[in-house]
C-alpha cells in the first residue's frame, strides 16, 4: 500500500481583479514611505531606479516562468526545474523563513499605528512591549482564521487591505498637498537635494528599496488557485505596477512635505506625518480614520503573505522534504492548515523574542534587519532559472514575451545584479549603529544559521522519502 499523499485539488477562486489587488497588497508597503523619507528627497529618484532595476525585471521573469509553469509553488518549482530538488527546496526555504520576521514587522507597524486611534499617540503604550505583543497576537489570529477558511474568505481581507492602502495614501497625499500650498515643505526638495548621493552611507538604504519592490511574485505560489493563470497573471501585473509605483512615490513625497527627513521615525513616521498635517489644518477627526486605514492595510498584508508563503511548505510536503502533514488540506475549506498554523506559531515567537533585552524600536529594527538578506537570497536562483529555462522550447499556451528569450535574459541579468548589490549593502550597518561589528555578525550569523537549518531539513526529508520509497515499492508519486 502506498502511504504517500495524493496531490490535493485546489480551488481556483482568484480572478484578474483579485490577483491585481493581491499584488498591490503584497507588492508595496506603506512602512517603507518613512524609511525612504528618512534618507531625504533623493529617495524619490531611488524609487524610480529601484522600480526599473528590480520590479520590471522581476515582473518579466515571473510572467515568463508562471506562464511556462503555472502550477502551485512559484519560485520553489521554477528553481527545482532549473537546478534540481535541493536548489528548489533551498529557494523555497529561504523565501519562506525570511517572510516570518517580515510579518512580525508588519504586526509591529500596525500596533504602532493603532496607538493614534485616540487622535494622538499613546506614549505610554508605545513604550510597552506587552501592548505590542498582545496586539500582534490578536491581529495574527484574525489573519490565521481567515486563511484557514481558504482563499475564498481570505481574499476579502486581502482586497480590503489594498483598498485601505489607496485610501490612506490618498489621505496622506491630500494632506501633504494642502500643507505644501499653505505652509511649504518641511524638507527642502530642490535639484540639489533630489540627486542621490553615491557615498556608501547614502546607499545603504538602497537594499531596503530593492526589497520593497519585491512581492508580486507571491501570486505565483497560488497558481493552482488562480483562474486561467497564464492570462490572469500578466494582466494583473499590468494593472498593479502603476498603482504600486504611484503609492511609493506619492507617499514618500508627502512624508517629506510633512516632517523633516532627519526627524522621521521608521515605526511611527507615517501616522506622525498624518497627525501633524491634520492638526495644522484643524482636521483632528481624520487621525483615527487614518489609523484605521493603516491597521487594515497592514492586517491585509499579513493575511496576503500568511496565505501565500504557506504554499511553499505545502508543496515541500508533497515532495516529502517536510512531513506529509504539511501536504494535507482542510477537509472543508481546502487550505494548507498545518503550514498556516506552523507559520503563525513561529511569527508569534518572533513577536515575543524580538522584545527580549531591547526596546520596542530596537525590536522593530531587529526584525527588519533579519529579513532583508534572507529575502533577497531566493531571487538569485529565480533570475538564474529564468535565464536557464528560457533556452527550452516554448510550451503550448505560454505567454509570448516581446523580444523573446533575449528580453528574458537581459531582464534576469539586471535583476540578478540588483539582487546581489542589495545583499552586499544589507551587510553594511546603519551610520547610527552603536555596535556596527555586532550588527554585521548578527546578519551573517542569521543567514548562515538559516541556510544550515534548511540544508539539514532537506537531507532529513530525503532520508524520509527514500524510506517511503522502499515501503511503497517504488519512487513516491
């Protein structure tokens, strides 16, 4: 008797609108407004440069690869086809694990924004680790409950998060325009200040900008749940791309108008900008409204990523690299329940451990630093897979990329260069870091531990798969 699980059937619940909104929610994050604004007006040009060197190449490669391999699993499956099962597993492993501290940072940002519901920041709660932990666990519970019920339910939170992102961006930009017309800009935006500096200290935040342009590739993980993915994914990219660019550039510009760049806070800066603008315009009632938008936006992003990256351990379970329980779907809702709950437990642990021995601000910085290098690592095999697989013969129904393989290879090389550059810059500690050597060792140690743990899990899974093969009398199907 064969004890291996059959590949479960996934419900195709997502259309063009759902995938486009999914990409907006997954592909941009309002918390990077303040990170960019803290670097000054030159960040506006860096956003454009990042879009051309990261988002555009990534979009071309994802459209090509998801068209040729439209099944569940995304870059995990692409790397496996191009470089073998070990490369595929490590690609999925690094992508999956890097998103867990990222989700914790989203929850912290939502908790910080929620402090403004009363119309001004609750300074007592803003310094309370217990508040941030309790808020994060409660918000995570909502996202888990909806994702366990399947994408047919979770997509409403995803879409609501995308709509909330537009509303908060429109509000931020509207207030910024009003302030600029009446009072001028808090940060001088001139020909001199808008030109990016080329010193290493000026370029450090470019790694975060490159990271901020990633995200839309997450839709490919759910290829088995997208209606006609070969046609839907490219159309959704075309809709989402200009929306994401507008959100980043307009949002950053509005923060620069509202707060001097040197006074911008990464954790509270967005709501502080809105609060300052609303107070100067005697529109204090807008502050709690904006806080609600930001919290819903961040909660939508948590829901998007919680559901999307759960498909990686799900596929790894089908391939026997993880216990087969990861490949089981909920009998009623058809969701990878074990993978979702496993992620939730790890994210909750990050929320607790991130507070150990540090302040709330320090904990937020730690989880952001933990994710950047690990998040960029899987894009190296992704772009490599695009180069290698584009040499194969086209398949029936594949989307035709203008320029064919030449375009795919050029875009992949640009994306690969950007990815490697971002990884190198992520190892450079910030200028205000008190202990730069320790900061570098922290990033290097985390990356090494991550890769060694993934390799150990892979080889343990290979032993398990061979045992199943012997029991079943043939290779696992």
